[in-house]
């Protein structure tokens, strides 16, 4: 079983704060890292698919970076809004298989 | 709009019952997955299938079986439901390794 860890497990911020959280994964046999956003009562929604070391991706106020050599990815949210409240999941795929291995998620709550 | 549809949003079953969770996708994806999500544990893979009639065990297959008789449908079966199978169950599908993964809306199963 691959070990994918996310920290922190949960996070409370005020509206307007910027925040970031971490996904750690095995640095060997890397193929891709996915970030998902999962709002309550909805399906997880793909945010980013990252494949190259040094990748930086951005979607609006959300961005992500990838370091495959040391096995981590950061997700940043600039100027958090209440609608950003969700669980953010990262998932790791090796070059040996088809499966996504998920981290435990970071639950973000943004207070107005 | 691409779609992964799970047959039920909420289910309550009794201990010992046989339970079927159905998932249908309309994207002609080869790969389909069943996960369960528990607080603090993220999404854990129960079973996946990469083709019709093919199945592979994930990380936590005990107490579950699956069926893939048609490409678009992947069923998760709890042969004899137990209270420790109370959880949120998510179905997902993907076209090829590294491609986007699409999720159903989840089924919250309670076993009493």
C-alpha cells in the first residue's frame, strides 16, 4: 500500500486569508499527481493533473506546485472565500499501474 | 456532460443483508473503481476493473465483491453487510492511465 499523506487534516481560516496545504507521496515510480476538490453533497471535482517535476498549475485563485524528486505537492488558495470550503484531496499514480492512491484529505473551512 | 451515476444517494440496510451498489458511466471508459471514504482516512480503493469481466482487488477488498458484465456498469456487492461497512461509497471511471477521473455523487450506506 502506497503512503500518500496530506497535512493538515483540517484548517479553519477567515475570509480573505491565503492558505496552503501539503501532499506527500513516494518519490519513486512517479507518474502523475491529481488534486481534487470535494464539496459536501457533490462529486469530487478535478482541479489539477500534474506530471512534471517543477510543474506549477493555476486555476483562478488556486494554484499548485509539484516536486517529484522529494515527493511533495503544495496547493495554495489566495484570498480564501466561503465557497472554497471543501475537502481537498490529492491522489498519486505510479508508472506501474492504473490506480489512484488518495491521501486523507484536508478539510478547509472558510469563515465569512 | 459526462456522467457517472450511482443508483442511490442514501441506503439503510440491516446487518447480514446482501447489498448491491450500482454505478453506471456514459463515457465509454475502460477503467472503473469503487472507493469508500471514512473520516480521516481519505478515499480507499476497494476494487477496480479495467475491462468487462475483469476485476482487481484494491487495498480493502475484504467483505466486498464486484461485477462488471457490461462496460458501462460496475456493481459493488456486500455479501453480508456488517456495521463496519457503514461508510460513504464512491464510484469513479477513467479512460486511460493518467487521464481525468470522474466520480459519482456517492452513496452513503448505513448498516444497522
